[in-house]
């Protein structure tokens, strides 16, 4: 049973690297767009890459729950329950808000002529940056809880 648990834990960590690594890179990539053409390309690239955080996120949830089933005492640990709660709250931002902002940015660019980034695009980008900052804070908190298991 210990070997199987270790395999599930390995997959869990691999999913975190795959999902969080891409998610942390998205804002850096998005900020590089300085023209409308670059922004269009960047949005399409991000759309193509979004499979990584999606797959990683789903795998994280499943492997986390599997580890809880394999070790039911985890469901009595505050850090474990808090991690699941924070994860679910984070998903509201990641699944609900950020894709909606990306669609808004794409729509703004679709109706835009010229190469200068429109002010509306910049405003949505700033809003997305704030949301991404919150999700990154939650990600750091999740990693802290899982590594240190403070309570």
C-alpha cells in the first residue's frame, strides 16, 4: 500500500509542476504583448497552452482525494481540509473569472483596428493581473500547507 501511495503522491507532485508552472508563466507571457498583433498571438498561445493547468488541476484534485481515501486520517487534518477548501476557492477564479477576461480581451481586439493596444484591453489586463495575483497567493499557501502541514 505504501508503494501505491508513493506513486499517487508522485503523480500529485508532477501535476502540480505541470499545472502551476504553466499558470505562473501565463502572466509573464501575457505582459510581453506590446501591440495588438502581439496580443492576438499571445491570447491564442495562452488558449493553446491552457490544457496544461487544466489537466494539472484536475489531476491534483483527483490524486489528493485518492490519497485521502488511501489514508483516511488525512480528512481529520486541518491542513488537508484547508488545502481542499483553498483549492476549490481558487478554481472559482481560474475557471470562472480568468477565461471570461481572456474572452473579453479577444473580443476587444477583434473589433480593434491599428496596432496600439486599446485602453479597454489594458484595463481588462490589469483586472486579470489582480486575479492572477490572488490565485498565485493561494497557490503558495497550498504549497506551504502541503509541505509543512502546520496544523
